[in-house]
C-alpha cells in the first residue's frame, strides 16, 4: 500500500509538472554598419559625417511561463527584455537612452489567460509597429528597415508599444494576429500634476487632473495566397487644470492613425505587399493659453491646430532557394497638411535593399542598404530601436550600409 501511495504521488507530481512549462528564448542581432546624414537644408555644419560602428539591432531575451489549466484553458506570463550586446547598457547608437532596453520586460510584458484560439492579456504590449507578414524586411531579417520609420514619423503616432493595456488577441485560424485593445495613460495614476502652469501655485485650487486613454485594433486575415490587414489606433489625451486667474483654457492633444495592407504570396516563401497609412493629430488649445502639455509636463504657449500625414510602401521578398533570400522595400511619405494647408517639402522617400543567407533555421547572415531622402523641410531618420547615430537635420539624406548576423535561440 505504501509503495502504491508513493508511486501515485510521483505520478501526480509528474503530471502536474507536465502541465506547466518555462522557456528562455530570444534573439542576438548585431551588425557592422556605416551611418551618415548629409546634405541638410541648413548647411554642412548640421550634417552627420559618415562613421562606422558595431551596432546592436534589437537583441532581446524572453522569459515565458505557461500552465495548462485543463478544459482547454491556459494561463501564462511573458517578459521580453531588450538588451544591447554591443555596449551592455541601456543606450542606443547615439548614446541616448533607449527605453526598450532599460528594465525587465522593457520590450513587452504581460500576463494572459486563454485557450487555443484566444488570449486575454494585461500589461505593456506591442501594437501599431507590428506588420506581420506584410513587412518581410525589418528587424527579423535585416536588423532594421527605412519604410517603417516613415510610417511612424511625420505627425507621429501615439505609441507602438504601450503600457497599462487590456488586449484580446486571436491566436489561431485565418484571423490569427488580430487584436483589439484599450489602455490608460500612465500619468493617470498620479493625483496631481508635477508641474503647473505659469502663475499657478501648488495649492488645492491649482492641482491638475487628467483623463487620457487610447484604443485600437488590428484585423489580420489570411486565406490561401492572400494576406490582408487593417490597423487602427486612436488616443484622447485630455488635460484639465484648475488654474489661477492669469491662466485660462482647457487643452488636449489627440491622435488617430490607420494603415491598410495586402500581400500576395506568389510562392509559399515569397511575396509582394502594399501598405498605405494616414495619421492625424489635433491640438485643442485655447489660443494663447499657457498650459501643461500632456506628454512632458513642460509649460508651453500654443494655439489651436491640427496636422495630417499619409504615405505608402511596397515590399518584396523573393526566395532564391538554398538559404538565400532577397528583400526589397520602397516607401514614400507625402507632404504634411497643417490646418488643411499642405506644407511644402515636408515629405520623404526611402528604400531598403538586402539579402539574407540562412545557415540554419535559427541563424542567418545579412547585408543591407538603407536610404532615406528627406525633402528640405523634413527630418525622417532610422529612429526605430535607437538605431541612428544622431539626429538627422531637415533635408538630410540618411545612408546606411550594414553586414550583420542574427541568431534566434
């Protein structure tokens, strides 16, 4: 009997252990590259001369734990932390702080509950930035890409990786990759503003209150050789401060962004895709009012206004066989419109050309050319992942050449 109980206890322990899993994975991604931003509108003094560097291109370590709860349900935690293999610190290539390599779960952190088809998730999570199969050029393949920097530049997007998020994600079937989410701005957790408008005092009548939230969804659908995507995000960042008599007005800064994409797989491992995007921002401000800005608490004077931008991108991935694949991308950002008026020379064009050679399922080498040609009044840059070696001045042409290696583990 005693032996039977011991055997039964051992079997139960083995079964319980088998229902849980803990994994450690990630990506090491490094290149030797050149960077320059020259031809600026303001003259050579504002150029960034060519330099050679050893650069980390979005390396990360991921810790994940999952438990089978039975009945087809599961629970888990996911923590993806950005690392800089080249410097072992939290700075990007321009020695500026990279928030996505600063803390545990700096890239993404969430707790989840779901089943084989759906996940309910809470935490800091990726949104707008991700393009799925439509962009076969970015950090997964060539370390970076120029087109995504055009998508996220211009009038900007509220966020591509956001905290305080509630998300429901589809994980299987034709709609895998689809999601809907909502969240709350981190500063809502503070009862008062840390900085008050000019003329205000830190008294009960001058304390600030805020109401900010964001929402979005991504609809992705795959059928046969066709992949389609609709991506939408909006934010309302309202600020109301009880101000002293010398300051008046209530202000907010709102954004919305939409992109549409479609891809055709002409072979199982080759495709061509097309995306378009539209973004807008609205500054609702009493003309001439001094106020606390929603994003950085700095005191500014502003007037009511709005701005919009748009653009398009084409991506081609062609598998040559034998582990060799060619990747190409061309993108165009149109002129910005401010208060309905097109702003001259505020657009840009960009391309990325490259090739990858896989030596295993987890490891490949790559070579890439990245180019962003700014119009005289535009300053787009290779900003994603703090990959640029400095701030490109308006009118600059940003040029990069890279030879790199990516190992997934």
